[in-house]
């Protein structure tokens, strides 16, 4: 049953994320994250969302123009591929951020510990995966703190700074709340339909989707439940490194943004 619920939530999120442009459906309560995709290897357009994200210190990509990439994974439940994904990341010395739910932490404590032990970052995807735009600030706080506490019990990571909102739903209120609670909203600039475990299309499907839409500064969203992703990851990382891309952690993106900009002239 939990897998069915998780699958339904992912379906909703991707319906929003892959619309031609950010959706204003239900804008009075919240927005569904989305962007205008392109195959020109340029930063996707997010329209009016850009100003909102900047105001509250949220991210969806690195806009510096540098050939850096940020691998992120959303984990709601396990299908047996995460160990292999971690093997590939370890082989290539590639950092990643895993956004976890409470169900995942409860059911896969050894994998959570391995993620942290191997230098990856755990991100907060909430404990029960609710739509934050329709709950109170106190409920949101409990969801985030409960996940953080669960992670600290099974790994050496005591604090979580990055938040990926459940279902990709947000508004100015939730961005403000998360900032007040000490979290950094982290969306994405590259994703594709990879979460349907009953409709995997082969590793080339995952590989080509990413290569067609890759761009400097991409925050890539993948799901570890995908066998396609697990099989494509080694070739994907190898190819992108040959093209001059460097894989960095989200800490790199955020810390770099905090450094003073160079001043030219007098």
C-alpha cells in the first residue's frame, strides 16, 4: 500500500514538473514546480519563479555558467538498485544528495548509513510526504524535524540543510517558513519520467534523456527505484566527465554563491 501511495505522489509531481511551463493551477494555495525544457544545453526558463526563489534563497540550478553538475536522488522506497548506484558513485568519486522520506529511513537504515559514510548528503523530503502548501507551519516543522531526527539515529549526519518539497509543491509561504526553519529549498533543472517501475524502457532511455537535456549547472533529479538509472549511471558519469563536466555536491553550489563576487576596475 505504501508503494502505491508513493507512486501516486510521484505521478502527481511529475505531471506538474513536465508541463510545458510552470503551472499556476491552484496558485492561491501553491505552485507545482516546473520549467521550460530545451535541447540547446542551456539553463531552463522558470519564468516568474526565478524572482521568488532568489528572494527566499532557494535553488533549482547553478547559474554561474560553469560546467558543474549536481546529482540528486529522491528516495521514497527501495527497489534494490541503490547499492549499485552507490557503487558507481564511489567508483567515480561522485558526490550526490539523497532526499529521503521517513518510510525510507525506517525501512533502509543500512543504506542511509552507507550514503553518509561514503560522503553523500542526506536531504529532507519530509517524513510523511505531505503537500506543505496546505498544512500549518507547525506541521511542516514537525515533518522536517522528525525526518532529521530519524536520519541522525541511523547515521552520523545530525543536521539536514537541504529540503525538496513533497510533490514539488510550494508557494511563498512555504519558502519563507523553510528559510525560517533553517532549510534551503532545492528544486531541479533536469528530470524525466524514471519513477514508474512497471514501465522501464532500458538504460539507453535514461542515458539519452539526460544527455539531450544536460546543461552547465544542472541539478539532476533521479529516482533510485529505476533500473534504467542504475544501469545507465556508469556510462553517464563517464561520458559527462569526458565532456568536461565536474560533479559537485550541493554544498559547493551554495557555498560558492555566498562568496563575494569579484570586483573589476577601481
